[in-house]
C-alpha cells in the first residue's frame, strides 16, 4: 500500500537537529571521539532537590490519574510567584498563566488559535525552527524578518511591506536570542508594543533563556513594556534554567484572552503534564535560585574558554551576555555548511551551521556550551590544529 503524506507534512523542512544527530552517530560509528556542541541540551544534571521532590511526588496515587489540561493551580501559582520575584510583575494564576508540556509544544500549537489560511506570521531568521513549523501547521504563511549584526540582531519592523502587515496575525520575538545570543533593550520591546497596536498583531515572546545570563546582565521581560500585556504572551521553559529538558515542563503568561485560546487548543490536543512533574517544577520555581547562579558560573567559564580560543584564531567572535550559545562568523572562504562539515570531519566537533536556522544565518555557526571546561579546552586545541 502506498501512503501519501499530507501537503502539510510535505511542506515541512527537515528538522535541523535530527540531521545533526544522524551526522554525530555516523561519526561515532567510525570511532571518532565526537565533541557535541550542536544541540542546546544541557549536560549538567537536574538539581538534586528537584529530583528528590519528583521521587516523593511520583508515589502519590492521586497523581496517577488524568491531570487537568489547564495544569495544577499550585504550579500556576508558583509560576506567578516566580514572575513576581523575578520581574516584579503580577499575574492571576487562574486566567493569566497556562501550564505547558515544555514551551516547544505551545509555540507549535499557539498559531492554531488565531491563524487562518492566507494569514501571515512574522518570524525571525535565523531563529528557532518551530516558529515556522507552527505557522505551516496552522495553514499560515511565514514572512521572515532577517536578524543581522548591523542591526544588533533585532528585526527591522519598519521594513515590512504594507500588504504583509494587513495579513499579519502574530509576531514572534526571542530575547535572549537563539541562535545569535543577542539581547534586546527595553526600548526595543516598547517599539514592538507600538508596532503591534498599530497593526493589530499578537506578540509572542519566547523567553526560554532569560536566566542564562552573565557578567551582571539581567534579561528583562517583554511584558514589562507598557501595554505589552494588552497584546502579548511570554513563553517560559524550565528546560534550560534548571537543566530539565527531558522533563517537558514550562508555562506561558500574559493576556487572559490569549491564554484562554492557547488553553482551549491544548485541551483538545493533550491531557496536561503529569502532576508529579509539576510538583517537582514547583520546587524549582520556589527555591532560592542558587542552583541557577551556579549554572551561570559554569557556563561563563566555558564561554570564556571558547570565545578566547576562537578569537586567538582570528575570528570576530563576540562574548554573549546571555544564552549558552556562541554565534561566531566562519573563517573567510567558508560557507556555514562547509565550516561545520570541516569541524566534524577533521576535528570531531559537532556544531550547527547558521543557515540551518534560516538564510540570514549564512556565514555563521552556532556552538553550544554543553561540555565541561576540560572538553571545551580540547575543542580549542583541535580547532587550532586544523585552522
């Protein structure tokens, strides 16, 4: 029997990180000592106190039934409390907070609530591939906003054609940014709010990296901008903040009508996250956050080793203020793909070609700070041997 995939699936590009994982496995089969700086998956363990709370919670029989699709109220209260302590912003946990099975699923599902065929979603490039994938699943059209160094990797909202603005329903932004590691000043967020109001566009801010910051930098919330709560949502994940990528837990906060729409979509697609995981996540959010500060120090050491090593090789690599990514230009004469292939074949180093995040990423590669400082030193050693 012949199975024909839907046009919806046929139009999807290959998911970038699946290809990277396949290349890594093939190299390892050949006996290569691979150092993987490709996928942004923390190598650090989930803090012990969170694991211990999970061990206790999983034994509670009441958690063995279907969870609420809207999430435990206790978790939503913890998320709202964390927001108040971190950003001094207050949210009603009943109707301004949504529980997510990781932020990825919500980013993919949110356009289903508002995007019709022919509508446009404004998506940064280079950027997280799921912004585009969620648009395609909803039947919308993606209009890409280039992020370039000359504009500090911020989108030029004034360059969007009028006919696109008339059809635009959602704008995605993400700061601290993946993959460029750029940060956004408060005045940019204020401009985004004005832009959204003028054009009746929903703003979705992916704030997954707000706690991965260095050298005293404190990442702001988009929702702190005056008027932002009238037009937007902010998505958070515990994955990077607490090294919980495999746990799949996050939350969204913001405009109650947008939260209600997202919750309605999710209630028809999933049955909520296992409540024992939510209880462990409460422990994370209500902790003294010392584990986060320890994480920041570890990544800062790794960042310094890699950036200084790349600069020694003549590359104009910036020191990022946030995220655990290094977004570096490739040497002259190389494309992004050429350089990443060279690193894997000659040095056993996996990194992500910038063009994998969109055409505007050409000329760069992304390296994740996801190996020990000793292994990061080995990365620099191998780079110096081949460049």
